[in-house]
C-alpha cells in the first residue's frame, strides 16, 4: 500500500511538471485587437471622406496586426484607386492589400 501511494505521488508530480513545460495556446492580445479595431475605424473614416459614404459602405476593411485588406465592389477603377490612396494616408498600416473589384457594367 505504501508503495502504491509513492508510485501515485511520483506519477502526479511527473504530470504536474510535464504540464509546466508545455506552451499555452497563443491568445490574441487585447491591446493588439484594440489596435486592429482602431486601424479599421481610421481606414473606414478615410474612405468615407475621400470616396464618399455610399461607396465606402460597399468596401469591407479588415485589419490584422497592421495588415489592412480592402475588399468589395466599386463602380469603377478610379473609385478603387481613390480608395487605396485614402487608405494609404492612414498611419499605422504596415501592408495594404487591395482586393477591390470593379462592378460589371
């Protein structure tokens, strides 16, 4: 009986120490999430100012760790270029991905 107790104690200790060595899942840092939300809002505001609220409402803005992606449909190539130019003016963007599509006539 004493031997079984010692074996269980050693096994429990080994499992506890083994768990300490594992790396926990990386969770999104709340400060990083806040920065992404702020960057998204700034880009949406710049789009509304430079291309108009109606056109901006058709453009989806996604920010993740300084990478901003514009997607959606615009009326013409000029509108797409204006949207990209407006987004480039926003401070904090590390990479800008343009996935805007021109609507078929």
